[in-house]
């Protein structure tokens, strides 16, 4: 996806600030998603949470 035209007019400081703001927003969204998943898993019986988490979020 091409960048919007206004991006070419940003200087290096503005580009850095925008990059940092976008990174923080992405981290907040990921954190919120992780919290929502943990909240949803509270309806799963405690002894089965770990295996359920592994099935849902298989690494690899």
C-alpha cells in the first residue's frame, strides 16, 4: 500500500515522532487484545486453561 502524499513532506523529526506514536498505539492494541483473551479464558475451567491456550495460540 502506498503512503499518503503528505508523508513525503515530513522531516526526519516528524517521521520519528509518527513512528513512535504508531508503535505505542500498536503496543496498546496488542495489550488490550491480550487482556481480552485472558478475560475470555476465565470462563474455561482453571485446570484446562493452559491446554486450551496452547490449542488456540499454537506457536510454530
